[in-house]
C-alpha cells in the first residue's frame, strides 16, 4: 500500500485522475495534511537530483509508491471510492514484487558497469581484445563483491529484525503496533535502497574523472605545500601544516574515500528509510556487508587482476 512521503501514513491512493490523463489531483494526507506524494508530478531529472542529494521523500516515493494505481473519476464521481478489493491488492502486491526485482536487475547491471570502469581505467584506445577481457574480469569481480555486499546486508537485516521482534516479545511488547514503514517492508527494498544510494557515490566519482589532478598541481604543492597564511599563523607549529599536506593529490586517494566512506554513509541513509531500527544497528549492518564484500574481494583478487600486482591494486581499490 502507498504511504505518505512526509509522515509514512498508509493511504489508498496517491492521486485522482479525471477524464483527461493530464488532469489529476493529489491526495491529501489525513494525518499531516500534506500532499501524500508530490513526486508524482515531478520528472525523472528531479528524482535523480533528489536521489543524489539523499532526500528522504524521493526514497519513499521510489520504494513504496512508484507504480501505485490512481483513483479514477468519471465526471464528478470517483470509481471505487472505498479502495481496491482484497484480490486487487494481492495482484498489485505481486506486480510490485516483480517490478522490484526487475528494477534491481536493471539498476544492478548498469551501476556495476559504471562502478567497474574506474577500477579498470584503460589508458590505451581503442580497446584491444586483451583490454576487453581485462575489463570483463573486473566487471565480474565488481558484480561478485556487489552481490556479497548486498547478501551480507540482507542477512544482517533479517537477523537484526528477528532479534528486535524477539526482544519485544520478551519484554511483553508484542501488542505494540508496528510502524507503517515496518508493515510495508519487503526484502527486495534493501537492494533497491542500496542501489539508489549508490547514485551519490557514482556522481562524485564521475566528477573525479572529469577534474583529474594534474602533474603541475602536484609539483606546485611540493614547492609550496600549504598557503602562506598558515605559515604566518603557526610559525613554530608544523602540526596544521602536516594535516594540510595529507590532502595533497599524491597522498589522498579521493576515489577510495568517495567509493567506501561516502558510499557507506549514503548506504546507511538508504537503509534508515526502510528499517525502523536504531542507527547503531544500521551501522553494524553496513559493517557486516563490508566484511562480506572484503572476504569475496580477497578471494577473487588474483583472478580479477590477472597477476599478483594487479590483483593487489584492484583489492586496494575495492575493499574498505
């Protein structure tokens, strides 16, 4: 069932469609009195930008509300004002689950290909047969570690939620009603939220491929590593100068930070949208996914790289 993107209150419909398909009216939430889902009227570019900005409302729209059937009105009377029947709800739920897995397959294939390219980064153009085979190994390796990451997180989410339910039963809180988000939870939403969250990471990686550090910038940093005002403020203290030197291009791996640190933070945000648990448990779930990913990446690094040196380089780029 769709939910309000502001307060997560379940609702029968998101909007009402009249005789013209372009003539619609957004439903108002009965709890917070906001429009149930304003993203119904937004285009794909707006959805993409809000995903990159990690806005909670667009996650709720894509995960819970996308594809929901509208209320259809003929003249001044609405069809089916009481909402869909039980059989209709079951069929819609089945279609929603199928749509979730199709979206996971499509997003997963595209995002794994984009994620694998920086790890390969061929210098020779056009591609030769050897370069294509090398990229194929990197693609399969990235897909394997992605499956391991998602599998570890799905298993951890299942265990954490079962543990939470067990503790509630032990504390005699079983009569307490579950939250709206928990009632609409599906396991397929975990992978979908992780893929949507990875758009922020991939956008920043794309920016890094455009503005690469140059040799001139690196040489200028070596001649004058810190701004002059730092030397005036701290003539006898090199601590801050040493900290700023760590941000040099030859010492800071920006791709690793974006891919793992910021990627992990955005993944945690995505899980918080669909899981009604404490942020500490969300952090533990992300760490368990990293552990699974680390184990698989270590196991296949030699095959992906083709030799020990290339495998170690791919492993250093891959694991957190």
